[in-house]
C-alpha cells in the first residue's frame, strides 16, 4: 500500500486558511443606542454588522427602532427574507447601559426564528431594567 505524503507547505497553507475562518457567533448583528444630550433631547445611533455574508444574502435588517415605555427601553427590529423558501435562524437581544456595560449577560439565550420566503417579520425585545440605553440583536443560521 502506498501512502500519499503532502508537502509541509501545503499542510501549513490549509491550516492557515481554515484558521482564518470567522469565529463570530452571529451572522448579522444590529445595534441601536439612545443618547441623551445636554438640552434634554434624544439622539439615536444605529449600525448593522455582517459577520457572515451567507446569512446576509438571505436575511436583511430593514429597521432598528427603539422607544421608552415609561423608563424601560423597548427594541423593535424589522427583518426581511431575501429567499423564496422558508429558513430557520436563531436570534437574541443584548442590553447595555450608557457606559457600554452589558446588563444581565448570563440571561441571554438564543430563540428560534422561522422566516418564510420573502416574509417581513418584526421582532421585539424589552430591556431587563431602566439603565439600558443600547440594544444589540444577533442573528445566526440555525
């Protein structure tokens, strides 16, 4: 029996390529921050980060919205499917105070999300306490 031996350079190249894969746990993440200015007004900052282009090809964050219900921050995220077929995802909300410290980090868990072809879906989350000023939603393929 003849053994195939691979050159060390090929093995090293494969190790480098596979080692460079993204280790991000979400395919898409969206974040919105509420900032109170000195005049008592409110400003918002929003962004979307794509960690996995494959997930982003099939799902888009269309809108990130937030409002205070009393003194509790409520988040609303609108998603749109770009696929014709039903897809399974998971999502979770994270909440942060005004200094960026995550609130109730141990309480976060992934929730199932089923989106039908070309469906638009709105997800809502409520902050765990009144000190929340920022939310983040992470979405990943199931």
